């Protein structure tokens, strides 16, 4: 195997541009169990935007909104609604990462730069990815602060944690015919390899279909599935996303949990809506997946899906979109050996997704 020219340590954070970061922070705190740990804004000398850093386990979200109308953040929100602007990856050497990516064809959005405060030096660089979503490299080995220079800690009572541990994968939707471009881009520019490939036959219902390829970095820590719509009788859920997001972007972020039943129970108590799973799904589940540690009745009660492959099994569940537009949603996943993405669930799930889509008048 060739040397990894762009070693990635893992996900560093995901930055969202939102209409109202203060209220979004409240939502991620009170509903999803994230602790607000740091903030930048007027109080810290930042005059044009406010950002909240939210942390749970190894998952770090940054929520940013503009303080004025003619601002990159405000324009992004007007066009896309609330959504993911940056996927940040931690690297050992940001300058090298930028140099390697650029030499292999990446478009540079922000050249490598060093930010300094009393906690040390943080280095970052940004390259262009699909649509208005970019990829940021973060080098923190010489930085001991909470998040980044310009941010100050937030004093608060940490919320009751709900057990979200780490980002498992981040999925992008791209336009028809663009999936192969972006999978090649991940290979050539970032040195990722293709993990799996789902075809139309794997993932289709009577009405809609999608194609998906999963790209993974050398250490297997970062996984980026990429979806494109496939022709169906009616509009696919990927097209619905592209219409409302006004282009490609992040469709869902999957977060791992050590005890998915506990996490989902907590989220349901806090009124998170999950995708409804047809009751018929559970009728033959035990035959399909064989013995598992969990209780099938509890999984059915909570609407958790199960899938098995040659390496083991996984449990997963999908939320409804978390903003007005049918765009970004979340997945909670608990893996028991399986490195897959729930292929066996796709069809069962699509029936459910389409029912929601029909309710929105978009099918
Ligand atoms: Fe997923």
C-alpha cells in the first residue's frame, strides 16, 4: 500500500452557518446534550459574527451566525438555510496537508495560516469541496487552548449527557452525475480509498433511487459517503435535498453511541422526531439479522434499525430534518463489528422516507 500523503487524525469539528447561533446552541444543548464550551462574538472582540463551540464526547460542533446582513454567513443562510459550511479534519501538519492537497488539484479557499494566543499556535487551511461546503485542516499539536484563538470559555452547568460519543461518518449529497467526480477527488486530492459502493438495485423503491459510494481515509477514522440521485418514477429524496439546499451539501452526520437505546430514549423524551419505521420491518428482523445482544421489542418500541454483514451487526436510527427545509438530519449508530452503513435497511427506510416526503408534497 502506498504511503498516506495526507495523514488525518480524525474529525476535528463541523461548523454550521445558522440564522441564530444563540438559539441553535440552546437546541444542541437542551435536546442533543451538547455542552457549550467556548464562544466568540462581540464580547470577545469579534464584530461581525458569533460562534458557539458545542462539545459532547469527541463530537464538536461550531454554530456560527452573522451580526449583519451583507455577510458571508448571512448569504449562506439565505441561500441554503441552516447547514454545514465546513468539515474540519485534524492533521499533524496543516502546511503539508495544504501543500499536498493543492499539488493534487485542490482549490485553495484559505492558505495555511497560524493563529496565536497565550495557549499556543493553531494552524489551519481550507480547500473547496462540493457546493458551498469546504474542508478545513486543523493542526492543534502546538495549541493547548479550548478551541481556537479568539474564543473564550463559557461557564455553564453541563447538560445531562445523552451518550453521543464521536462522529462516525458525514454524508454529502451531490447532483446527478457528480458522484464519481467527487469520489475520484477524494482519491486523488486526499488519498482516500473507496470502501463500498451501493448501486441503484441496492437502494431503490418503486419511486426513487440513489447511488452511493463511501470514501475512507488511510486510518479508517474518517468516512464520507457520497450520494447522487438516480432516476425513479418520482422525485428522489436526494433531489428533494438538492432543490431545498440549492445545491450539493451535507445530508446527514452519523454519531456513534455506546448504548443506542439509552441515547434514543433520551432524544425521544426531548421530542426529537425520528423517521418512522414501518411495523412490518420488525416482523422478519430476527430471521434476517440473527442473534443480537439487544431486545427486539425494545428496538421496535424505539424504532431502531438493525443490519448485519460479514463482520458483525450495527444498530442505527435517523432523525427527521432538524430545520424547516428538508435538508440536514442526524443518524445515531452503534456498531458491533460491522463496518457497513446499513445496506439492508436502505429499502425499508426509503419506504419511510418517501412517506415523509409525500406528506411535504414533494413526491
Ligand atoms: Fe449514514
